[in-house]
């Protein structure tokens, strides 16, 4: 489950980075879905395994900061 979570998170960051260079609606939807999937798989990891909540929060905060920064960059570039 951890490997799936990491793959989804990295793909999500890639999709959000791709938003900087294109205004493709399908890419925007895929990026948003991947962010939700990352959150869901992270919640399953915390609930289902002996994953430390503090570790999950730190990793989640770093992930969200990266995604928000990439999303803001894409929005500013398109404006």
C-alpha cells in the first residue's frame, strides 16, 4: 500500500507540474483526482498500518506545499 501511495503522490506532483505548461482540462481534472487519491491512500496508511501520525502529517504537509506551489504557478502563468 505504501508503494501505491508514493507512486500516486509522485504522479500527482507531476500532473500539477504539467499544469504549468498546458491549459488542458483533462490534465486539470487528473491532477485534482490524483491529489484526492493521495489523501485517501495516506489516510488508509495511517488507519491501517502502524504508520506514525506525525510522519504522515509531515510528509503530507510537504506534499501539499509542493502541489499548492505548482498549482499557484500554473494559475499565475495562465493569467
